[in-house]
């Protein structure tokens, strides 16, 4: 029986995949094997020593202490692409809201309630205050062509925009999925200098923090509209507001509000609604539940942000999984320890991601607890799991 703790409300469609014959699932549960989380901030949480895996039902993992987890051998999963369509639809909404003064217009129209005026007449007279521009024929720059960036690119092409993308790390699958009319930029600065709209779809980390700052804004066309539906911190707020005040930036719309930008006249802040659709919440929960149960039951890893993708068919009755520091002579020591316990290896795989390596070893026979303990004692070994094939 595995125990899963949920730190947020997670869609039932996902949790129902965890058969209650094999899983206990609850918000409060002692010694959980796994955690499923959405936006709960785990950074300062005392993560129980029993936890083997954390699945984030969403893309960004800023709310999880990933480095600390890696050091403890806790595999952290996310659900790339599962909420991408929802975010894309809100980005398109944002582009439209930054071009057509719908929000101001609706607010003004509401204010007419109870005023003793001829509504039709006053609307026709005043509507010119809320004129806008069209997306068709404008140029959109996209920084980051992951699942969301590619979907935005394709739909912007369908809306008649010119699209240019910048992503030095684009995957082959994402490149395949992109409309051939999307232009590729090898230089962020060139992209910035050409576009009428800019949308950012990269994670927040040391290399992306403040990536849109005064220097970058100065390269852009006067009046550029900027969309940030990724993370707060990617845009330097102080530089942005100076840009908005001088007219260099025409409009900013974001899904992650910061206190200092809330009431700026040329900024619209959405309360982080990108992934808040029924469909996205279900998709994320389903993917998270599959990832964490697959890992707990088989040790196989897919979509982890801190461990390598590792998949070995569970064709034997037993297997051992070992995470270790990615340093020389680990595999030799592990196989020697197994050999000294007379264990016969049926199949094995060894992968690494950065400083962390991960091994799955299929075994012909059961392993004595003593051998498992010896494996844990090898210097550089982070964690060991011994699994029985229940299928
Ligand atoms: C994400 O990281 O997937 C999005 O920002 C959505 O986050 P949320 O699930 O916390 O709304």
C-alpha cells in the first residue's frame, strides 16, 4: 500500500487512477511515499523522510525545493504540456486585451447603469475612446518554444500574424510541431528589435531572471506590447514601468501580479488563471498521478525535473533502484555488492542528469535485506529502493 499526500485540491479524475486497493490518498497522511501538489509552497515545508517522489500538477516547479529533493533522492515530476492549451488560450486573450480596449470599455459601460442617459446614444458617441488595433499583420516574438510557446506560435500564424521565435534549447518534437511559417531567430536581440508583441514562455531561473530589462526594452520598437504568462521575475518591474511611462512600452499584461505593478494604467494583471480550466486541472492531475504511481510501482521515471528519464521494462520478479552521485566507479561498486550477495542481474540501465545518476537493476531472485543495506552504505549512493513485481 502506497500513501499519497495531496497538498492542494487535485482533480478527482487523476486521483481516481490511484486504485484504493493499492493507494491511500489524503490531504493529511502520516509518512507519505509521495506528494501531489499544485501551487502549495513547499519551499519551507519539512518534507517527511518517507517521501520518495513529488509530482507537481503543472509546469513550473518554483514552489518545490528541487535541489534539496535531489540531495535526498526525492524524484520531482512536473506535467509538461498538460495545461499548455489553457495557458495558450489565455495568452491569446491577453494579446487581444492588449490590442482592443475591451476591459476599459466594459468597465465604462457598467458605470452607465443608473445614469439617466440614452444608453444607445451615449455608447455610439463615446465608443471612439476605446478604439484599438488588430493582431493581423503584426509581428509576434516568442521567447521559449516549449509546449505553450509552440501552441501560441501556431495560433498566432492562424490569426494572420508574422511570428518569430527564439529558443536555443528547442526539442526536436516541438520543432516538428511548429508551423513552418514561424521564423527562427538565433539572436534574442534581433527578435526584440523586430516585434510589435512579445510573449515570454521560459522558466524562471538564474539565467532568465530579469531577462527583460532596460537594455532589452531599449532595443524594442516604441509601443511594443509585452505579455508575461510565465513567471514574475522574468521582467524587471522597475525598468518596465519606466518604459511604460516613457511610451517605449505600449502595454504589459501578465498572469503573475506583483504588488508594485498592480495599479499602473498600462498594465493588466490576471490572478494566475493560465491553468485554471477544468480541462487543464484534469489533464495535470491525470499526468501527475500516472507519473508518481509508475515511479512508486516500478522505479521508472518520466518527466522528472531532477532525475534522468529512465525506463526499463519490469520483466523480472524483483528489481533494485539506486540513485547516486554522478561520479566514477559507482556502477562497479554497486554490481560488486550485488555479486557478493549472489544476486544475478537480469537487466540493467544507468542514466544521469547533471550531478545525479540513477540505476534500475532487474534481478532474477529475491535480495537479502543485508545486500540492500550494503548498497545503501556505498559512498555516493543517495537512495535505494527494492521493489517486488506485483503484476
Ligand atoms: C504552471 O506552472 O503550470 C502554471 O503557472 C500554472 O500554475 P498553477 O497550476 O499553480 O495554476
